[in-house]
């Protein structure tokens, strides 16, 4: 399955990936981030991948930027910064 994902050409289609454990999902994501996807630069991958897990789950440091909680916090920080600049 990972080979299929890694060879997937860039498109607007989405892949929903699940695994039997958090560590299995983490392993797949680490492999994708290390090997990349054909035709997609690594910085674009960071934007495209969202890791969703149990609310009490803490993602490994290598994958924190992919975790949904981190992405929501980053978005909220940008919104707050934008409001601050528009108020000035």
C-alpha cells in the first residue's frame, strides 16, 4: 500500500489512510515524509497531510507539524496576527 501512495501522481484526489495503531500510522507517515511523493515537494507535503488521532495522543516530534492540533493552532495564530495588523 505504501508503494501505491508513494507513486501517486499529484492530483486533487485525497487518500484516507488508517492503521490498527497510532504507531503504525506514524511509521507510514515517517516513510512518506522521508521518501516523499513523486512530483510533490516536501514542503507541499507538510501542507497536504493532516494526522488525526485520539484527543489524548501526542504525536512524535518528527510528526508534530502534521498533527491536526498543531495545524489548528498554527491557523489560529495566523488569524490572530492578521487581526492585530488590521486593527493597527
